[in-house]
C-alpha cells in the first residue's frame, strides 16, 4: 500500500483554529489527527482510525507520521534568529482507555497530570506530553 498524508485547516470565523492531519493509503483516508498549533509545539484534540481498520497497527503509523510532520512544521514556523532545542506534543486520554495509553507510552509520551472527572462519563483525563529534541 502507498502511504501519504494530508493536512488541512478547519476555519472558524475566517481563521484556522484547528487542523486535520489525515493518513492516506492508496489515496483513501484511514485515520486522522485533529490538532492545534501551540507556541511550544502542538496539542492533539482527537485521534481516529476508521472502525474497520482498527487493531492493524494504523494508530502507531498515524501518530508516527504525525510526529514527523510536526517536526517539519515546527521548524518551518521558527524565524531564523530563534533556534529552539525542542518542541512538545500534548494530548489527553481517558484513564479507562488502557490500549491508547499503552500506545502513547510506546511512542514516548509521558503522563504529566490527571484532570479529575474530565469526561462526561465521570472518568479522569490523563494529560500526556511528548518532548522532541530538534
């Protein structure tokens, strides 16, 4: 299968507030990351793999491609006088979503803190951070 990706803005009040990073296989979307740029990196708001394609390693592939993409994007938006040594990617996940937490840890994300009763079902959110050196 041929892999590729696409990133496009979501426009709110004529300003891009959030972006969607799509992983494509043979020009078909198989998964997406919804994210926002931050001064120090990026925040992931939502990650999705098509239901019929789950449990096939595409979540790791999607996030790996997204992490690489973020490095290029972060470097491109820095002016030449600034040379940051690293950038960060942040996300939050339900503490009940053990498979996702395992994947994020495997990719290098570290738990930072917990937001109690963050989700509508009353579950806590685990905030996680990935620091990447340039």
